C-alpha cells in the first residue's frame, strides 16, 4: 500500500489505466542461426523504453571478426537522438516511477534483471562471440557470468546506501545531531569500450541503477549487439521506461554530445588516455559534471630467478594472452631475471605454439580473432615498429592468413626502456620481455616491500608477501 492517501490514489489511477503493466514492445529482431540456437538480436536505438530508428534512418554495419562478414545493420545515433534519450532519462528520473519506488523494490527489479540475464546467458555469450570475437567458453564464464554477478551484487546494495548521523557542537540547544542523506545524481552517461562489451556495461550500469540514477549508454560502435539485447532484458525485468537508454554510434558524435549535455550529471568512460583527457575537459566546460575515467596502462610483471618457473610461465601467459590480449589489466611488460631468461622464453614459446587459434564458437579454441580490423592493423604496425627499433621478434607478429581478423600470439625479447613497445600499450596478444641482471634488486624488507630499481612495480619475489614496491 502507498504510504499516503495521495500516493495511493495515483497508484490506483495508474493501475486502472494500465500504466504499470508491462506493455508489449515492438522489436524488429535480426534472427540468425548460430551455435545450435536461433539468436534474436535488436538492432535499433533504445530510447524511452522503445526500439526506434535513428534520426534520418541512418545505420552502420557491425562486422563478425571471425570471417569479416556483416552481421546486420544497426541504427546509428545522431545528436538529436542523444537529446531525446537524455530527455527520456531525465523525465524518468524526475517524474517517473523509478524515483518514487522504494530502494528495496529497486533492488528487486535488479535481481529480476540478473535472473533474466542468467536465463539468456548462452544467447548473450554467443552474441559476444559473434560481435566481439570473444571465445565462447570464456564469454560464458567471464563476459556474461561476471555481468550477472555484478547485477546481483549491486541489487543487494540498493537498500543499504545510507547516510550518517553525526553529533555536532553542544552549543544551545545541546544534544543536536546532523543527518546526511545520499541521493542519486541524476542522468548518467556511460561510454563503453569494445573489449568486454557486456561486462563493462554491467560494471557501470549496475552501480548507477542501484543508487537510483537513470542512464544513457553508448556502447562501442564495433560491438553494439549485447548492449541492445541487454536493453530488451530491462524491459522484460519491468524496469520503468526511460531508466535505461542505449545509443549505438560514434564516440566523436554520441560520446561528445553526452559529455557536453547540460542535463547529464555524470560521465563514466573506459578507453584511451587521449580520449579520456578530452572527455574530462568537455565535462568541465559544459556543467562541471562528475566524471569517472578508466584509461590506458602498461602493467609490469617481474619474475625473479628463485620463482616456481612453471607457475611463472603459466601466470605470464595468462596475464598477456587472456581474452586475446584485449585486457586493460594485461601485463604489458615482463621483466625476467637474467639467469632464467632464456629458459623462461623457451617455455613460453613452447606454450604459445600449443595454443589453438580459431573460431571462437569452437569449444577447444584458445585464441579468437582480434575485435575489429582497425585494431588488427594497429597490432601489425606496433610489431613492425618493435622490430625496427631493435627488439627481437621471437615468434608471431603477423596476421594469420585466413578470413577474419586473426593475429598470431607474439613474443618480443631484448626490449629496452626507450623503445616504443616498452612504453606503449599494445592491447593485444603481444608479450614484451626485458631482462635484468642477477642480483640487480635489493633484498625485500620484512614488510614485503621491495626497495629496488622499479618504483611503483609489484614484488613477486618467492617467499615474500606480494605488495607494491618502493611506496
């Protein structure tokens, strides 16, 4: 029952009108028989609870990286579409049911959404393999599995977001308290990268929705299909219209307009450092909106001579080649102590040659295609530059001669600090190995902090606690 008579009357009127019932949403699916199932994939913009064409009916082709074929044509959002989506999200936040329901009911809807994602997990994983080249078995467990876990986690937070009760100065009248109340910020713009399309969407969207915000999501232009399928599932879960909006399109157009829009109160972005700087500037100039950035990096892994070499090889392989190297926390550079360097490289190359590169839908595939053609070209240029600067190309470094965007798992040695490949992130299956002289690192302190030559790196010295070095 509603808590006040006025709210009760409004609830009654909405029920009589059928406004609270799940309306039938017309969806123009693209159907495709893949992976022993028929996929039903929305391909239009999702604005205000409906799938609609973009302004001017503009579209673009989304490509299957496994063979370079066109999966379907997807609506290409324009600036006017961004304005419509933001207006729908703002109305849902300020006037819709989303801002009026209890936090517990909000959590119940997110739990229902997680359940629907689990029911459709094989379909979502297949779409992820088809559109992003993700290995199906990995997509099922990581891309989709972690997305489901994320929504369940944040659904539990909905009714636990609380302020504080703070005693204040005992001036007259005394025994006073001040109360803080946490409230949602409003419309959030979410700009998603292409390496984990559904998981990155979930990490950002689940937290926004749990806090009571509404969202406008811009998936990467090369991987829009799981975001649109997710939009369909929000309808089935009963999430009110306008709370979630999805706009496939270019970053320079859609992402820029979201950053500039005065009614967007926060931007969440994952992508390159260069674009992140531009977004931060736009957010500051427009309305000083809040902004969260997850940008590029070059994470190191240091391997000492007294390590368990089998485990070191295993960890090195997974830290570089996981998800085809399209991983923001990949080990961008390995440092190996001189006395074990050659043996480490030999074992790594041996393991690389065992990897099966092929169709991501095959259950025994280890390594699928790179996400899109432009990224494949970038990796080839990256490796050519490494060879030109004097690094030793031990294996790989070339496109595999077959349809699609397949790139050989690659290993470089003799990499020096000044080289481009030592400083810049490949974001692909490229292992960068540098050697350091035996005993070139001081003994670790009892605390586990390594007082050596690499401030900010991580100590993996056998027998010592893992921890950041030289803080």
